[in-house]
C-alpha cells in the first residue's frame, strides 16, 4: 500500500508539471451529448489497427491511409471510432507522457476523418495494466496513471472542435464474468478519474463531450452497477456499451438464424428476438437518457457464418439482424459503431466489411446493406412519462407465496377481471426479491400459448421481468411494480386471461388499478360495507375455491 501511495503522489506531482490547464473555451463547442450521438447516422470502427500492442500492422492489417478513410465516408458512414492503445507508447512512466511520434500518428488519422467532416471517437483500448485489474489494491495506482495518461492525450488534442470526443476506457473485465461490488466500484472510479483529468486541461476540453463505460461495456452490468460520474458541465457525458447479443448467434456462431421473422427457417435463440432489442434499448433510454446522458454503442456486429445448404438465407438473416440493431439505435438516439476487423470467412471473429488490402472494396455486402437500411430510421422522442404510479387499486389476490416455477405459486387471473377497466388499466404486483441464484417474473396468456408483452416505467418487455436488473437491487428488496398493456394485448387478455409465475419472488399482492391512482370498485355497491367473502353475484361463501372470483371489503380478488 505504501508503494502504491508513493507512485500515486509522484504521478500527481508529475501531472501538475507536465500540462498547464488553460481557461475554458466554449467557442464551437455547442453540441450536447445527446445531440452528438443523434448526429451519428452510421458509425464504423477502425478495428485491429491502432490498438495493436506495438504498431498498427501487427495484427495483419495494412497501415491506415487517407484513401481508406475516404472510402468509408463514401459508403455512407459519417462517424469513426478509432481504438487506440497508448500504454505501450509511454516514454516517461513518471508522467505517462506519450511518444510524440505516436501522438502525431493518431492525429494524422483523426485529421483525415475530420477532413471528411466525420464525427470521431478516440479511446483507450486494450490497456491491460488497468482493464484487467479492477481491484482495490490497484485502484489508487491505476487511477493516478489514467489521470496522467489522459492529461497527456487531452492536452495534445485540446484545440480540436466538438466533432472529436474522447472515450475513457474500453472493456474492463475479469474473464468476462459478472462483476462483484469491488470491480464495479473500481470501474466507476476509472470513469470519474478520466472525466476529472480531461476537464482539468481546460480549453475546449472543458466542454468536450466525453464517453464513460459500463463494466465490460455490458449494458446489463451497466444497468445494475454503473454510476454516473460527477461533471463540471451539464449534458456533456455519454455512457458506452457494446452489443453482440445474443452471443451464440453473433459471436460463437452456434445459431444460424435469429429473430421471429426467421423462426420458420431454422432454430433461433430463445432468449433474443426483435422485441429483446427494443426492450433493452427502452430500458437504457429510461435509465440513462432521461438523466441527460448520451448513449454510445461503441461496438456491435455479427460474425459472418453460414451453412452451405442455406447460405444466402443465412446471410440475409445477418443483414436483417444488423438492420434491426441499427434501426433501434437510431430510433433511440444512440450513436452506433459497427465493428470491422477486416476479417472475412465463415465462423467466429469474421466481422469484416471493407477489404483493406484490396482498395477498400466491400467484402460483405450483406453487412453494409443491413447497416445502411437500419440507418434510415429516424430518432423518436422518448415517452416523457415518468415511472408508473399505481394507486391503491382493486385487489385480485393477497397472501404470501413464493414463485418457483412449477414448485411455487402459478396464479391464474381470468380475462373477465380486465374487461371494463379501459386501456389504461395496470396490473400491479407487490413482492419481495427472495433468491440465491436469480429472480424472474413471467406473465403468460392464460392458455400458456405465449408470453405477454407489456411496459414497466416506459420500458418494453415480453414475458420476463427481472427485478434485479430493472432496479439494480438484490435479494431482500421489496417492490411495487405496475405492468401496462397495449390495446391489442389487452384484447387477447380479455379472451385468455393471464398466468403469473416465476422464480425467486415472494408475491404478496396483485391488483388492478388506473394509472391516475383511481381505484376500481365492485359492480354491487351494497357489498362494499358487508364483512365476509362473496361471489360476484352477492352470495356469501365460507370456503372460497382456488381460481374463482370473489369480493371482499368491496374489492374483487381471485383465490
């Protein structure tokens, strides 16, 4: 610990002497983070080049040229993300000063992009000295080095206009496992250090849009553990995630078809459909964009893979997948950057779009078509509603029962209870998370034919609702969650009813309510003041039967 503290102090002293901050300069720095991200129509990654360990051709790609950048722009891309490794080019460990030749080389590529009037991201990529060490015992030392390194980079690029933005880290991870509290906290501290360092250099950097990352650039880890850094200026931060989901389709290529549109062609992943993308992006919008953050999807893609007996259909399916991802990104106002590593073939890690060794000819027309088609979508303002605010409502069921798939409560609610409530009716669940492995709430139609689509707090879901992800809370936490349904879904519920089941959830109450908080009363006002339990037609019962509708204390419920 003493050694780390000494290193941190030495680095901080070195920083103060290396780069002098200048006064903030707002000229030409007008774009907010969300305006910047919405301006990115098609983004592209210069993958496996400037982030190589020692030189940009080390991983088999040619040296980047001005002609390459021009070709990307001519194909419709208006933004480029340039992954850069800096640590291997440090010339002074005490100041984390970067080799001037390396800085000049990065500058050259950035300038070519700006000459094409493109938006540009430069980041810190594959810095294994910190991105594989998210631990408390390395936190102080790494933060000091990150601060010094970004002070060097930011000072060098300080006079660049608002088209250039900085991204602090990349995929910080420990063997791609879910992070613990320590690892999340260290990642969050890296983000804060990056923001502080850049802002302190002053000039245009004081107002420059900056990008901070979730753990492993996973949207799911971010929704459960990302902390928004404090910033000196408002509206100039974006959060970054990467999207290669589902990985069994996009990454390791064990599925050859994706999406409900292709479910009749072959086996598709059960955990991912078109609605999955919409639901996730809705949650990201409501979690981060409504707090003023921009959103950068720094990498996305699907590795080219096919079988010879249905190659064209499978390639068209990949085109369709990319169209869906990019379209949803554009609709939500995210800046999306396709990963291109100049690798072609059949199987994992073949994300190539342009053949860099062959004058940037398009090597995968399906990929480019899908991205271009998706980029045609227009931004849609998010629903301004805040989280649903259910009123007391009409109790349908009340008790204390654990949801544990077939071993626990599976509550059936007849469709007749929803009728007459109007299209604004909400199903409200009161419950406590109670699990050792995972938690999940599922809503099926009453005939178990399929899962029900709904929204919670403006976020779209189909079937599965996972409180630990939605609320970033753990076992022992109680919630009241309101589920809203589209008119077409309600019409099916009227006919089929619903079934509620799940795992790791202790259910306490289920009710129907109006989002204004106005409770629905029974059809027979004379029953409101009677004690006991009655059938819907007013007959008192001493032993209510499971699955039947009754009235107690003026409210309907299902036994």
